[in-house]
C-alpha cells in the first residue's frame, strides 16, 4: 500500500514537501544534520543572549534534544506537526561556499487542512544586523506560499523579543495576538506574541 499523502490527507497544502537546499543571494540553506548539532550548540544555541527568548531550547533540556533529533531525521513535510530545519551558511563572494553555519531557520505544518504554516529562526549574534535573518526567512516564505501553498504563515515569539518582532515587521507580518502569560519558564510567566502573514498580503507585497 502506498504511504504517499493524498490530496485529501494534505488538505489545502501541497504535501508531501521534500527538503532540499535553497539558495539566496548571500546564503545557502541546507537541511540541518546531526553533525551540525555540536557546532550549533557550542556556537550559538547555548549562549544566554541567543536562547533568552527560545522557549523550549533554553529551558527544557531533554525534550528539546529529542524533538530536535526527530525533526532532523525528517526529510519531508507530510503531516500536521512535521517540521524541517535548515542550517544557514554564508556563501563566499567568490562563489565558493564558506560552510560556516550562522544560524538556522525552521518551517512546520501547523494545519494541513487549513494551510497554516509556522516559521522560526535563530542567528549567531556576530552576524546580527546584516539582513541575513531577513534573507533566509524571506526564502522560507517563498517556499511556504509558493510550493507549499500556505494560506497563512505565522511566528510565535516571546512578547519581549524585540529583535524578532522587528524581523516580523520587515517581513510584512501583522501582530495578530498577544497571549498573556501563556508560558511558564523558570518560575516566571511570559506573554507570547503571534505575528502572521496571509498569502494575499505576500502576493501584493511581491507585486508592489
Ligand atoms: C531575531 C534575530 C534573528 C534578528 O536578527 P537581525 O540581525 O536583527 O535580523 P537581520 O539579520 O535580518 O538584520 C536586520 C537588520 O539588518 C539591517 N541590514 C543591514 N544590511 C542589510 C542588508 N544587506 N539587507 C537587509 N537588511 C540589512 C536591516 O536594516 C535591519 O536593521 P534595522 O532593524 O535597524 O532596520 C536575532 O536577533 C536572533 O537570532 N535572536 C536570537 C534568537 C531568537 O530570539 N529567535 C527567535 C525566537 S522566536
């Protein structure tokens, strides 16, 4: 029996979506692998300034590792809850690749039936302020609204995460909701902000 997802299983999204390398002007986005984990963890994922607003990575130690390994093993988006992580590498100006991982971005299926997709990001502080996060997440939006056929793409952030809120603004996302004290982390309640972008808004911005 075929395990391929049928159109009706996939709802409004064009699933399955196979992971692959994506190129932008200055970046290469490739599937994150197990061998990236040590580097990722040493270089940015354990820095307190980086993980301050990463809810599960920062504050829970076993569950995130398991989650991450499961997501790394995934090669395609098929069902609700499936997510892919891309390592972001700098492309050298001479055309050869640097292979330095400067961050990672993720895309996951929240609801295939309703064509709802979530994106996320983390970048090394040494490369902040150069537009790399904007460039990588713009590529993700292209995939989400293009090949995947998302109707709405959203991001959930700690409401105090101003740098991520600014990135959402740059991407043309609207602040849709503030979920008061939704997360309890290390004894403190945190508000969560939700930013979203609709396919019509993405298309209108692309034409403008
Ligand atoms: C959120 C995060 C990715 C934002 O990083 P960032 O460096 O601000 O984002 P970018 O790389 O896109 O840079 C954008 C800035 O670079 C500027 N910039 C400089 N050169 C640029 C270029 N060539 N192209 C585009 N923008 C450029 C932009 O104007 C913008 O600055 P501004 O906000 O003053 O206008 C980063 O703070 C981060 O990784 N934080 C830790 C992890 C985290 O919190 N993740 C989110 C969990 S929800």
